[in-house]
C-alpha cells in the first residue's frame, strides 16, 4: 500500500530514462492519482538563477520528474510549517507561502540542508502507479526523513536499498548495463 511520505525506489532495470535508479518521495496519493519528487537527480541550475528575488541562494535544483518542468516546487523538514504547506510526514512539508520562503532566505533564517527544490514533478493518473507496481517497477520504502535528507543524491538509491537488506542489498550492486560486465 502506497501513501504520502513513502519512497518509491526504482528497481534496477526499470527501463525508463526518466526514472532510472531514482528515489521518489510521494507527496500526494489518492483515488485521482499520485504526485512525487525525484530526490536524487540534481541539476546544475541554482535557485538564484530562476528566482531573481533571492540573488545569493545558490542551492541546486533537482529534476522533480518529467511533468511540468517549468514549475518550481520545494519540500522541507522542520518542526514548524510555513503558511500553505502540506504535511507529507512528521516534520516534512511540501510547498508553502512563496513570500514567506523568500523572506526566510533573505533574512538568513533559511537552513539549506533542510530544503530541496525541484523543477517539475513526477505524476501518475488514477491506476497508473498501481499498474507499474503490479509489474514490479518500484520498491516501496519507508525511510525516515532524517535517513535520506543527508545522503548525497548520487548515493541515495544504493544506500536505501542496502539498508533494506536481503535481496534489496543485492539489487544495490546491480550494474546499470549488465552487458558491460
């Protein structure tokens, strides 16, 4: 059963370039569909290059997914939430008041280690993710926000699988292209 706050970890041979070796945080899951963000695909684009109101914030943007890559989203961990945020899990929120975010950044009340910014998102229509799950395209994980927020993005997929043990630990060592072994 998938719910918001879960992590979707792609199986080693998913066969979709958008989601190869990805970890997706599920932010919304209901009868209408699912929305999430890829946690481990940083870009070379920085926040200050797309938001002129914060000229000194050079946080890397992540590819949130293939849908609406011209939209900016953010998640953050904190005991307090910004106006308009949606709680994903305990101390983990999605979005919020844009002006409040700008003020936090400009007033140096912003801890970049607690935020991730995304261009676009990952989305599934009603029944689409269930179909992919039936084909074993995804592994559902339940890692605590503090377990994955501090892991370097390039190590996240592998570390989460290793931490799950058993066959998942084996998956973490699968080569990207077994023909090259």
